[in-house]
């Protein structure tokens, strides 16, 4: 009699655990995507800073950053004391949260002017 009561319990356990597993997979994929975006921002900031250090125009540095990190980024350029600094940022949304809340990822790089 104990065997018939156990029948189907593994199916019920899987049905209860499946949403949790799906949520964990979604969080892992989201974290990987955020990490990849941060790496792209770092590369874009370094490349744009190198462009400026070589004496290229700010428009060329903006183009380089957008080519590497995407059109949705914000690029800020500054400098002083023989260095050029580029700050690249982007807003990242979190679709699992209500209202599409998110946060900003930022990368900054500096390069010494080669023209001096």
C-alpha cells in the first residue's frame, strides 16, 4: 500500500523545483551578459583613450568606442597633465525586476599624450 502512495511524487517534486531551476539559469545567463558588457566597455575606453593620445579627434574616439561597445553607450572625454581620459558607460536593465529597473556599468581609461 505504501508503494501506490509514492507513485507520481517524483513528478510533483520536479514540477515544484523546475521554476527555481529556470530562475537560477536565467540569473546565470544575466550575470554572464553583464560581465561581457563590462569587458566591452573596458576595451572601448582603452581604445578610445589610445586614439586621443595619438592625436586623433574626439569624433574618431567616439566612433571607436561605439564600434566596440555599441551605439547605446555614453562617452565622456577629459584630460590634463599630459593624459587623455575616456569614460564609457551604459545603462543595463534587469528584466526580471518589475519596472525594468537597472543600473549603470562604467569603464574608464587614460593614456599619456604621444604628441608632447
